[in-house]
């Protein structure tokens, strides 16, 4: 093991320790119906109620016990329906270190105004932007990195906002399925290095990247994705000055603003606890915009987007347009997120507005801070990374966002092995 890998393993141990939550991490997440609980029981810690800033116990980040397959069982002498067959091999679901909810989700999120959040966020810091039911909210990655899941509400819509730093996957789901509202937590396990969630109602395990239950009673159940984007705080507040921002008052003491995964996204790095084959068409840690329609998946590399700035394409028979703007910091580079390198931000939209097809390009003579603006050819209106026209005849209009991911390439390719890669020119 070279020194770089060793340092990273030690770092992950420290992260696991920092993320453990004393009030909940003592629970042993039951294996979904019929599994041998003794084989997947997570490390035990003191379950005594404690203050949010109490020192957590340290789980073992090297634990990779493999759960046994669900089995039929009887209870009280009567037969119970067999557990659905898992969607993925159980020996590929690995322990990431922390116990269930050791990385504590936020179940009762508090929000502050844009003005208040400006006291601790700098313009280039990344946030997950979600607009739903007439409300816009920002979930700073300086908070999401330490919690990974926020169970939230937008009026009568119940959502889970999720972020897995190991795969850079920021995905939002509608957590109401067939009339049942599910609350999600962190299982402490990883599949293809990505977050495995569990629901507290049935304790089924869910792949965050797939948005689907992969083990347990609800196996095969699909959550509906909600459009979202990782953008800079500056872009969010300019677009949504009346928006709300996830508060640092989470009930937990964490060094918000610090990055526990320093230099994790450096080119050439090997993803943590990933046992699959790396698709060598791109660097494993290259960020890509991933889009999928009708079983066609396509990836747009950030390195390409930084050159092209705007890309029009068709995926699964559906026309899409991808916008890219520089000015967003990586959450996984330097020890302080605000000091990390600029990796930019990208988002995907339907290019049709009110029945009118728009085409987009870059105006080299228009822009802010030396960055040329994205404009539409039809009216000359200027558009920002969140798909809103900021000037021109269409000012105030907004394109319809399309569900997409900003995954690391290794993760997108692992879950979409037949993916195409868009090539400019």
C-alpha cells in the first residue's frame, strides 16, 4: 500500500469517527426480512442520550462483512412470505465504516434567509439547488457532506435531498410512494462506492444512485427523481434572492465548511471501496453530467463542457440542452471548501419554451467577470446556469429543468455500463 492510499484510509477512519451520532448510532439496523442479522450487525456504541456536541465513538472503517442472502422463515409456526430477491449481489454491498445513521440525516431541517446564510457562505461554494411548488431552497454541500440526507417538505410534496461525497451524487427524490411517506437514513453501507439508504418504515435498503430499493420488503420499488443541480451559492442567491437555505443549526456539532475528503477528487485517484472495473474512457474522478431517457444514457464530461459552455443534444429521442458556467468550487478538493479549485457547474434543460424551440450559443462580447454569457439565437436573451433568462426579451422566463446527475465518471459508468460519451465537434 503506497503512502497516498494509506493516508486516505486513515482519513476515512477519522471521517467515520467524526460522523458517528451518539443518540442513534447504537441501533443495529435489522437485516431486511429473513437475513442473518448477526452477519450484518453494525458496530455497537453507547446508546445513552447525549448532547449534540458529545464526542462520538469510532466505528471501524475497514469492516466489510458481507450480508447473507435473505431467506424464507417462519414466525409463530406460520409461514411468512419469502423476502424478495435482492436486485444486486449482497456481497457487493460493503460496509463503509459508520453504523446505521452514524452519518446522521437531518429529519427536521431548519432554514435561514439568503441574507443570513451570506454570513457563512462565500459565492463560489457549491449548493444543491431545488425548486418545487413555487419555493426555492439551497442545501450547501458544506452541510450535506456531513449528513448526506435531508428529509424535507415543499408544501404537500415530501422529498429527500441526498448527497454522496464518494461519488459526488446529489440526487433528490419524492419520498411518497403509493400514499406512504418514507423517511430515509444512512445504512452505513455502500454499493459501487455509493450511498445505500434505508427507509425507517420497512428497513429496506435503497441505492441512492438508482433511487430504487435493492434489498428488503420494498425491493424493486422506484422513487421519482426531482430535478436539482449543484451550483454556486452566488448563482443561487442571484436567481432566488427570496429563497431559503439549509441552516447550520442541525442539532449536531460538525466543522461545517471543512472538507473531510481533502483531495479525494484529484485526477488519478482510485474511488473508495469500489471493487468494479474502472471504465478507462475517462478519468475515474472526472465529473460528468449524466442524462438517461428510454434506456439511453449519455455522459457529458465537465472538461468538455468547460470548453463548449453549451451543448444541444438528443437522448432517448428527447432534445436537451446542457449549460455550463465556471465559478463553482469543488466540495472535495482542499481542506476548506471555499478554498477549493473551480470545477464549474452544469445543468440540463428542455430547450422548448412555451412551445417555441430555442437554440443556444455563447456571446463572447457579453458576460460578467470575463465569462461569456449563454444566449439564445432567437431573441438574444441571456441565460444563467439555472436556466433563467436574466436579460433580454425573455428576462424572467425559465426553462424546464431535466433530471440529471453530476456524478464522478466511475460511478456513472458503473451504474450505466452502456453509456455513451458526448463528443464535441
